[in-house]
C-alpha cells in the first residue's frame, strides 16, 4: 500500500513540477519522506523509486531553466559564476567516468551534483515573496509528519520494520522505515528548522498554534536524538547555540535548557550514558586513552586507503579526476578529489568558502531568521561533509542548498532594491540590469527580515 501510494504521489509531483513548478516544488518536499521509505522496492534497472525521482527532478528543472521567467534566470542566483564553472568541471568528470567505468556510475555522479545546483536554484526561483515563503515553510512542516510520527511510534513501541536492527557502538538506532539514520535525522532537522523559521518569520496569532509548533519541534528533536547520529547531535547543539546567540533568544534558551536538564536528569539517565558510549572513542582521544585512528567509527582507515589509492594515480588523473566513482569514501572532499581531481576539489572549496563568507557577512550585518537559518544549514553541511557524503542524498541537498540559496537571494535582491532607490534619489538613470527590482521585493522586504 505504501509503495503504490509513493508511486502515485511521485507521478503527481513530477507532473506538477512540469506544469506548475511552485506547487510542484512544495509537493516534492511533502512527498519525498514517503518516497524514501520505499527504498527496498526495485522498479527498473536496479533502481528504487527514490533514485528515479532524484534523477528526474533535476532534468525537469533544467527544462525550466531553459525557458526562465523574470527573476528565474540562472545568472540571477548568487555566485552563479562559481556554480557554472564547477558544474562544467563536474560534467567533464562525469563524462570521463562514463568512458572509463560505465554510464550508470557517470550519470550518478552527474545527477548528484545537479541535485545540489537545482536545490540551490529552485527555492529561490519560486519562493521569494513573503506569501510564497510562508507556503514553503508550511510544506516543510507538513513533510515532517510522516517521519516524525514514524520515529515517535518506534520509540514508544520498539517496532523494527526492516527485520534487522541498525546499531552504533551496540546501541540500536531508531531509523523508522528508512535506509539509514542519515535520512530520518535529515527530516528531523528539516522539521526543526522549518518550525523555527515559521515562528520567527510568521508568528502565529493564536498561542495554541505557537505551542503546537514548539511541541512539534521538540518531538523532532527527540526523533533526531534517538537516531544516535554523532553528526546529527553535534549539528543540533550547534544550531541551538547559533540561533540563541545571533537571534538573542537567551531567556528562551536558558528556560528550555533548564527544563531539559530537569527532565533529562529524571528520565534520561540511560540516554545520557548511551550518548557517552556513542562518543566514547572521541572522548577517549581527548583524554589521551584512545588513538585518533579509532575515532569517526574507524573512517580514518577508509580515508587512508583512499589516499593511498589516489597517490597511485597519474598526474593527469590527480589533476582532473580518476575517471571512476569513489564509492565508500565517507568524505565529501575525498570523493570530489577522486571524481574531479585537484581542480574540482579547489572549485568545491572556493564555492563553500564563498557561500560561507556571504552567509557570515549577512548574519553579522543583520541576524534576521533567514540569514541565521542559512548559516545554520551551512554549518550542518560542513559537519556532514567530513564523515559522510551529503551530496549522495538528494532530499538533503534540496533542503540545505535550497534554503541557503533563498537566504542569499533575499539579501541580494534587497541590496539591488536599495541601489535602485539611492539612484532615483540622486536623479540617476539606472542602466545596470542587475539592479532591476524583482516583483514583490518592495512589499516583502521589511515585513520579512526586519527586527
């Protein structure tokens, strides 16, 4: 029943993306958690539905890119020059993988990158006005219902759907119907941030709605914590600190921390010991009792083997890419190094550094909810890119890169609007097309981002 429903929802979603993209993108976020739960069902060419959807979405959006409406051109997104060059290099690397290995591996590498680019593009292209952003956040909140309900049910009943338990350091992870802990904690993080943004940007008039949203965020935090993801727990702590410090919600933070400490001390002594067990090797390394190679779940050995393999490549392969898919790298930078060589890795680092610089600058100038959220997502990506390959998860890329792109685009459009106003005050004629005011900016800016 779930599989049939996922197929029907996928068809409707893809059709909506073609005909009415703004509705299709919102529906895509709502249906993706359901589609991801069917990962065991192979449909065609050894691919499950989740991979098929992840491959078709960028192709549909590339079609829209070829015939853009005002405000939706690729050249209007922030940092489009870096994205364009990086995309061309990855396309060349994918062609090399197709030639040296096989077409499926090459297209897999290409579509992974395109999902990041399309994620960065599609939210800012269709959700720049206030009412559009509100609808997007509502869609993200609704999207969390299935995975959060799944996680709470599993926590309450101990049900294991997949026939085998996924463990870390001997502790059973609650991952619901999903393939791994990364997926369910991605949806938990998505729910947490969408709830924070909704309350920050569109404060509900009724206290019961606000209370409901905070309760929902709290449940999502519980689901994330019971997935026992080291990176997920670290991201949650970083988010709490960044949101509190930059948004200056100190009283709320201390109240919640106090409640959490009391409840945790009374009910969660077992959980605290479990968390200590999960981070046992890292804590042991800090105390000097465990070697560094035992941390990160033994990934140091994987990275060492990959570096030895990379060192045996020729000079051209080191510079431009190995021509093979780097499966099992467990590190985004190492994977890019294999796929696109030193050139590709350098471009990736330049892209990340440029995005990080803009996000930090925007948050320092004015810490509105979207600016802070963009910085939080950037930190999440940096954490994940060390021990995981976040680019392998299409939904995670759409969420992270999508809201980062929106955060940067809102501030970019705002600066363009202000340049037009200053030019008009000075009696100047504006000839730079980059200063054109997108539709809805004037009515959106102050209600959306002012304190």
